[in-house]
């Protein structure tokens, strides 16, 4: 089975190289891996593994980075001498966070072949490895195990329909035994793993709650956006796609709502921004053109940059999170940590926090523009109702914090049991 898997991986890499001729993202994926091992050797050649052990964190893309980030930053506080290597699978994550200052080295993950895994590990020689959520690369897992390196999965999430839990999933299940310990997000994941004989599991929750809480605590302000908001109630649409926009854009025609709108599309390319602007029959500003002179002149602001959306939710009265009419909703924890009631489309069942918040009344699944208008009108016209919903959201985040501390305590404890702090 490993041979079949490895052949599939080789074919995957081959087709990506063909796709790179026509697709920018595939081209970034390929170009970012050209000469990777030489660059990796050069970057790590001066690292003394005895005094500066390397801890390797791997994430798939931006969402997983935000889950791994609290643990990386806590490690930096506790063990500042250690070197952190961060790898990404996706260009969309790497391109945004390649200059992340809490990681000493940031690279792409090589294609998951046995040869690549062995070469990568021989160069890096990590003291321990952290994979985030469910980016399973089975040749890497095997080689990490063979080298007797501790491997942890953090914020891991499992569902019954995954191949690990199917009748044909025996080989995949065996690969899970290469993992030293799983830190899982929910009870369902814990029980699924134990049902197939994986008992090295701890229920810690989702580290992303720690991340969004830290974002809210920073109290970063944006003076120009404050001038745009000008004390008005604000509707923020975050990480939107075209199907989402067809639902919330009609709201902008209802002047009686007295709302300002901030739209932060998932794709911020110029063409995509222009597409949205052409759908709006009002004065619209791009964030890149916002200044003291025009900030108060428009009712709709479009965010045409990345990296600031999580902080903007502090200005929201209500938020609409994109993705719920396609593959699944984006991050709802970011607005919720500010106590913002959230709306999204019907495709949210894969996301525990969305299910939880719908059940307790802090979030709402919306099918039509009419439904959205009615809910937003009810909340914005009733301050006490908004206050009640806000309290529900804040309480939910508060109750789900703490995963990072549990993970670090566990890892530190393993080091102590082994005869000292980890890496000492």
C-alpha cells in the first residue's frame, strides 16, 4: 500500500508541474520547492543542535498556521534558545507568512516521498515535530517514527467519514501509530481514535481560540477605518465568495438599516475587487485608497489587502462569514471573540464551533437575503438583544480557551520525565 501511495504522490507532483504552466498558484507551489534542499542546508548549517535544538512545525495553509501559532509563540517564550522551523504545504499560506518573525526558518514542505522525507529529516534533525489539524503525509510520518523523533498532532480533528474509520482503511489506521500523541479538538475525535486502538490522545480543544483571544486583547486600532465607521453600526462580511455576496449585497439597498458595510473578500485580486464594486450601486471605497479626506464619504469599504480582517471585527455590530454556500465556512472565531453575532450559509456542519454557536444562539445559518435582512434588522434595532447575543459569543470563547497551555504542559512534562526540560 505504501508503494501505491508513493506512486500517487509522484503523480500528484507531476500533474502540479503541468498545471504550473497555466495556473499561478500551482506555479508558486512548484517554484517554491525548486532548490529547496540546498536552501534548507544553507539556512541550518550554522545551527548547533546541542545548544539550539530545532522544533519543526508543519501547517497546510493560513487557517492551520493560526492554530499552530499560539503553540509556536509559547515555545519561544519558554525555550528561547530553540530554533523553530515552520513549513507550509500551500502557497496561499507561505506567501502571506513567509516573514513570520517568531519562526527562525520558513520553507515549503517537500513532496511527500520517502527520499524527500529522509533527506529533509537528515538536514533538519528536529528534536520534535508538530503537525497541525489533519495534514497527514504518510512517508514523513513513517520516517519521523523511524528516527525516534517525537511527533505531535495539535488541534487534530477527525470525522467518521474519513478513510481511517472505513473498512478499507487498515493501512491508513496503522500510520496513526507513528504519532507520539494527538491533541484533539473535540470528544468525537477522541472517541473515533480510541475506537481504532489509538489511545495516545488528549482532548485539549482548538488552539485557535487562544489565538483569536490574543488578537482581541491587543486592541489594535485603525484610525481611518474608525473615521469611516464614524460611530455607525457596521456590517462586516469576512472571507466572502460570490455566492455569499449574492445574499448580503441586497442588504446594502435597505437604507433603513442605517449600516455601514465593510466587505473583505477571500480573494483580494484586482479583478475580484472590481467584480464586487460593479455589483454595488453606491459610493464604494477600497481600503488602499482610504484617506482622511474621503474616509467619511462612502457607506461601503472593500478591504483589498490581507492580514487585517481579524482585527477589523472589533468595529462590527454583526458579521457575515463567507464559504457557507460552497465548501464550508471560514473562521467564525475571529468575530465571535469580539462578541459579534455571526451569520453564514447552510454548509457549516463540519465546524464544531459553528454547530455549537447555532445551538446556543450566538450564530445564525442563513439561506436567503430575506432571512438575513430580518435577522439583522431585529438585532440592530434591539440593543438589548444585541447585548444578549454578544454575551453568548464572548462566554463561548472564554470557555474554550486554554488548549495551548495544555499542550505545552504535556510536552514539557514528557521532557521532565525523560530527565529534564525538553531539549535540555
